[in-house]
């Protein structure tokens, strides 16, 4: 991993260290630079506003992202922009082998209750904060159950998101994702971009709610994120699902070759 300084110094007194008061974005690095940079900066701004965290000027963050991209010459990569009250910086590294494998081979997915009916008004679930321990703990729990990832459900059975990805599914000719504004979840940058281009493949994009029981009857299920692009659920709660011919087409639409 390479670290590209922005400004300020990370210190033990930084609220980002003491309390996890900070925001970040992870971007896919491509030969032409950071993918969906402006969309990720928009979400970074949204996250920072929820934390009442001042951000450096957008031009400064854009320049930092460009410098980080220029520092990476080893094919596709992962760029992270991190902002805390004391500092901001970027890191670049290889895309994890796990993300590439899940993009190529799909995932085993299980559902679990998130233990909520509705988000409280102070919730930061719609922000991408550096307080990520619970998200990572959920993924480790899923692996202990023999699954690759987990899909959180509300207490009424409606699907929300995974700890590090957005839910996308296909029903008929409609490509769907969960509405962030209605549920208080993190808006999915990759999912939103995919739905905005669905018409190029003759599909209709739509935000809607869905229960886990309904999800089992859909044509295809994916988790969407910056580095994986799309990872198709090949099992859901232990039930095998046939491979979808749409996976390769949607990955290509996003600019991934599926490797």
C-alpha cells in the first residue's frame, strides 16, 4: 500500500482515532484514472455533512485523487480517500484477490436481521464513516457461517444492504436496488450508476423495496461495490441459484471484464 499525503497530521488526539469521526471513499482505479470520481466525492460530501465534518475544498480532494492515481501503475487498483478532523490523505493498493474472485465466480449470500425497524434521526448509516468495525464484524460472522457475505434485513423482512455493498436484483426486465432515502442506508454509487445505464441493455432501472422471500424468486441477485463491480449471489440462504447470463453483460457495462 502507498500513502499519498494531503495535509495535516494523523495524531493520537485526532477524533478520527479516538471516536471514528471521519469519512472515506473507496474508488476503482483504471487506466484512465479513478472511476466515478465525482460521484464518490458527492457521497463523501454527503457523509461529511452528516458528521458535521468540514471537508477540504473539492478541487483539493480531486487533485489528491489524481496524484494517488498517478502513483499506481500496476493495473486495476484500489484508491481510498480518507478525511478526519485533523488530516486528509489517500492510499492506493491492489484490488484484493477476494474481490476479483467474487466478481468472477459469484458469492454465497445469507440474510440476517439488522435488528431495526427504522433508523433513528441521529443514525449515521447513510454515511460512509471510518467507524467500520461493525461492518467488518458482520462479514467475519458470515464467513463463520460458511458464506461469503451477508444481507441485512429490517425487522419487517425487507432487504437493506450488505456491510460493504449495495443490493441489486433483476425481476423481469427491471433492474432494481433499495431506495436509500426511504431506508436510511448508504447510497450505492456503483448501483446508481448501473441503474442509470440499464436502458443501454434494454432494461428499466428502479428503486423499490423487496423482502427476502420475494428476493428468492427473482431472476438474479448481485452485490454492487466499487472494487467488485458486481458479485452474483450463487446461493441465497443455502438455496442454489443458476448463473445469470446478465452478469457478464452488466459487468461489461460497468467497464469490468469479469477477471
